[in-house]
C-alpha cells in the first residue's frame, strides 16, 4: 500500500538535500536561498487542500478515488526531475522546482486519505507509520546518492556535477514505478450506496473544492488548531535546517563556503551520508513509535521526539569532526519518524471519514504556512541578525523546535490507541 510513498519521498529527499546545493552551484547568495524555496510550501498551500477536496468527491469504478491523483502527480514529478539537472540558470532551476512541487503535492495529499479510507481504526497507527518508514527509506536513498554517486559519476556536465544528473534521473524512474506498484497491488474500498448517492448529489465542479475547504476550516476540530501552533515552530525550524545543513558542515569541518566549489561539494557529499544515516534511524524506529503511541498517546510521543530533534539541531553547528555527525543526526531521525506519522493519529480520530481528503489537505496547509513565512522572512533574519552564518541558522532552528515540543503539551487529545472501544 505504501510503496508509492517511497518514490514520492525520494523526490522530496532530493529537494531537501540536492536542490539547495544546486542553487549554490548556480551562485545564489545565502539570503536568496529561502525565497528560492518558496515553490514547495506555496504549491502545497494551493494544491494539497484542493486535491484533497476533489478526491473526496471522486469515484470511478476502475480508477478509484485517490489513485488517479497519485498517478497524475507521479508523471509530473518524473518530468520535472528529469529536466531539473539541465537548469542553465538560477531562475530555470527555481521554475522547475515549482513544477516538481505541483507533482509531489498532487501525488502525496491523497495518500494520507488513502490510508485513513482503507484501514480500520486499529490498523491506522501502523498504516501511518508505514508511511513514515517509506519516507525514511526514500529519503535515505536520496541522501546516500549524494555520497555514493560522486564516486561513480565523476566530473562536471555543464555547470553542475555529473552525479546530480544521476540522482535526479533515478528519482524520475522511481516516482512513476513505485506509484504504479501501489496502484496495481492495492484496491480502494468502493463507496456504499448511501455514499454514492451523496457523491451524485454533490457533483464535483470548479467551485466545490473551495467551498469544501472553507466549510472544513470553519468546522475544524480544536485539536487541529492546537497542532497548528506546534507546526508553526516545527516546520519553520525544518526549513532553516534543510537550507543550511551542507553549508554549516562546510564551515565547521572544512572551513569553506560555496565559493570554493570543490571543498563545498565534499561537504554536500558528507551531508548526504549523515542524512542517509538519519533516515536509517527514521525507518528503523517508525513502527516502534506506532506501538508507543498506542501505549502512551500520540501527544507524548511527538513531544519526546521533538526534544530529540531540538537536541540534534543545537549540537549540529558545534561539531568539528565529521564522524561525530553520525551521533548527532540520530535525534533528527527520531524526530522525522514522528513528524511523518504520529500527528496524523491525533487528527484522524476527530475528523469524519467522508472528509478525510479535505482535512488531510488542511493539515498540509498547516505545514506549508510556516514554510512560506520562513521563505519570506528568514533571508532578512539570516542577513541582519545571524551574520549570514549557516551554523547560527541551525542553532536558531534548534530553539524553535524546542518551543514546538513544549507547544505539543498544550494539545488536548485523547490517548491514541486509536480504536474507539478503548
């Protein structure tokens, strides 16, 4: 069921690990990086809730409800990934990132609803953490390619290292093939006669997604508003980390900047290796977190995992030995395993089944709004308060993640077992 999530997350892993170095290789200044990353969160804000609302009102006897959106998104992703390394300028790369994110968001949003649709309540913790597992596995492969591919694919093609082409071409293949696998191996549950009658009465049109989103926001459970406060700090922090981790390693270990392409490429490769190790932690712990969430509640598990992530970020900039990063990044891997699955358990317990799609889209709005705020504000903060120093940016991220962890304790949610009989 979740194999398709692997291909989607390989693509997201490349966005986290390789897109910002490409911007650096194309001579972007540090304070330009946040605004160049605006594509991801802005397309997520626009695309995911609309796709979620549309998929709620979709049913085809052959193609299903969510699957058509998986496949269309995967095709768009593959085309953008194939073209990305051919970027000849900074703004061409930024434009292709917009297209890539449209595809990623179209494919990913219905996947959350697909799990909630298909699994009974007792299975949902394992289902969402299976997505966390494949998130870790896909992003592990994306990050490890940054370390292994330069060994195999040496030299430069145009203004970019040749290994970048190999990483993105692999992503183009995985996006389509993994989605195809899940589509061919998993059946969607047909709607009941009553649900079909509702779908026929409320036919999909150009205005219906926006009306559904508006109504869903007005009726949004309190838990989701409380989770938004956590996400405000959590996802702002994550964007700061992704934009600055390679540059932080370059400065703290090798004392180089992107102006030294050869030295900086070594830091990018090493960031790929330690990032891959962090995602090994993610997919190793993902299913165990589902069991812990049943026992102790999703809120407490997410709180503890964010504390691990904050500790990882706070230690990251002061490490000067590249091998110590393997220990430091464990906290990041634990936090990421929780972020990709545990919060959805708190939400799915309080939203109606027939609106899973639109509410999963709204959750993504809660993720991307902090990212948009970061994209438009952090360049100024980095330049004027953090001396354009990537190490200070990651320390800043650690403080924000710590605040997000304590905001988690404010969430009023029932213990997620999730079953109602418990």
